C-alpha cells in the first residue's frame, strides 16, 4: 500500500541537495508524480514517489530520504 504522507518540493530539494526550482522542473516534465494545490503554484509529492524517484535516478539523497521520511510516519 502506498504511503499517503505528502512532502513539499522544498523538503525534497533539501534531501536531494538540489534547488526547489529543480524539483519543480522534475514535476513539470512529468518525471516526478505530484499534485498541485488548487489556486496555488505549490506542489505536493508522495513520500513513496519521492523515494522511488531518488532511487531510480541513483541520487545520493535516497538513504537520507529514507531516514528522514520514515520519521514522518
């Protein structure tokens, strides 16, 4: 079952050591599943999707993400 917890682009940016704008580009290009908050340009990303993305792209933030995101449960 998928984790129903959500994170912001800023949180994912910190974990993956990139800018928030880079995370937004991943979302806009369709590489990273997300939802947009109605009436806003803010995005939310499921924790499971964030971890899948980090692992699939062999990003060094994957292990940090597991440690950080599991504390959110």
